[in-house]
């Protein structure tokens, strides 16, 4: 290709922000010549490169923004160890219809049974499908919202939070919440109601949520909205952490 022509083309691609095409253009041009690609195939190939690169960038951005604490998948979840939830139920959730329908998912059970693992795995599937996901522990969420009181930014923080399609609130119930924290969490649940999806994990059965929130009335109001359209996974059994520590006893 003529050098001036090539430089002009590169400038045009730069202006159009077609970075990937610019990167592969020379190689792709050579390939097109040797393989005698049609004009259409040549163009389609370049466009495909650009689209794939953009998808990849978006995926990386969404994954970073999701702040998942680690990489957990449904594929590496051992359903033979955790028998209180079926693979089928989890795979059905992983089809993400619940996100499309703005439904919630609540995982309840004692420590170590895989609640956070499954919540992350569903979050990861959602990121891969192009949804905006945000992972937080309930404690971090209420701390975060508490801090907004200092500069009166609660509303705008709530808006930012609800710009996500899925908000994962991990570990509800480990610590009791005061009136402010309870109210803030209620507002998140109320604003997300029928608009977004929440994935909540808790070590406490619903009957005990009254003592997690500052009052039974706010617990009831929160549960009412959270559980209206919900998929509940009740996980039971031994802690996987202990299984890993004491492999011999379980065999
Ligand atoms: P929980 O949130 O219920 O306390 P986690 O999801 O954090 O428990 O699980 C504790 C650890 O055990 C994590 O490393 C998780 O990946 C692993 N784990 C739990 N259950 C399973 C399982 N059934 N198969 C594979 N790993 C599991
Ligand atoms: Mg957990």
C-alpha cells in the first residue's frame, strides 16, 4: 500500500476511533492480498475485529466496575457436596431471566455453604451477558451510604447504585443495623423494587431479620419488597471451608 495513502487512512481511523482496525490493517491487508479476499470479506473481517475488541473492552470495564471479590463460577461449584440446591435451579437462574424481569434472588444459609460463591457466579454470568453489576457487602454498603450524609450526597449515590442492573448485597445479618443503616438499606431495596435485581445473601432466616434491622416494621417493609418477586435458595449442610480443612473425616 502507498505510504501516504496508508498514513491518511490511519488518520481517518484515528478520528473515527477505530483503533483495532488501525492495529490490524497492515497484516489484514497482506492477508487479503495473498488470500484474494473479496472487498466485502475484507471489510467484514476488519469490522468484526473492531467489534470484538470493543466487546472485550466493555467486558473488562464492566467486570472491574462489578468489584466481584474473586472469581467463582457455577462450573466449579460442587453440587454433590451442596445437595440442598439443585444444579438445575442454579442453571435456570444463570439464564438471567430474573434480571430481565427485575426479580430478586436471596440465598440463605449458615456460613460456608456457598452463598457468596453462587452470588458471585451469577454476577459473573450477568457481566458476561452485558449487564452492569455491582458487588458489595451490606456492611460496606451501609458505611458507604452513611458517609453520604456528610455532604448530602445520599440521593446521587443511590442513583449511581441503581444505574446497575444487578446489585449484590452480601452478608446481611452478620451485624445488626442501627436506624440510619436500616433506613438506607430499605431505600435501596425500595428503589430497586421492580426496576433492578438484587442478589442478597444472609446467614439469618427471614424470621430473624427483625433483629438485624433497627425495628420489625422496617424489616417487614424491606422484606415485603425484596420478597415480592424473588427466587430463594435455602442452602444447608456443612461448611465447605471445613470440608477443605478436614478432607479425611468426610470421605
Ligand atoms: P458462604 O458465603 O455461604 O459463607 P462461601 O460461598 O464463601 O460461603 O464459600 C466458602 C468457600 O467454599 C469459598 O471458597 C467457596 O468457593 C467454597 N465453596 C462453598 N461451597 C462450595 C461448593 N459446593 N463447591 C465448591 N466450592 C464451594
Ligand atoms: Mg459469604
